[in-house]
C-alpha cells in the first residue's frame, strides 16, 4: 500500500476556490480503483492536511495521472505541497 501524508498551503486569494473545488476532487478520488482512504481537511485558513492510502503503486500512479488532467489541478496550481510518501 502507498500512504501519502502532508499539507497543502494556499494563498488567501486562492482559499475559496480551493474550498469550492475540494468536494468534487475528494469524491472523484474516492471513486478511483485502489483508493482506500482519501481525506483533505482544512486545519487553519489556507492550510489543508492530506492523507491518502492507495492499494498499490499502480493505483497511486493512476491517481496522480488523473489529478494532473483535472479541474482540481488547475485550481490548486501553485499551492505549496509538503508530502511524505511511505509504503505500508
């Protein structure tokens, strides 16, 4: 399994667009084959905690590919991402 944890940080002028786009991004990700867990929670204004668990590397890679072609990618472009990826 592939487990990603970390944070996303966005500028004040991006915050509402990110909040508006998150529900669709979360729903689409949770529907992906191999997605076991996917949580994105705003812990402070503009700071989002992320936790993802995918069944294997192929599922994680497919998620990354889908995300890069999504509306979420355009909305979240430029956000500071700090992630740790581990195999469990």
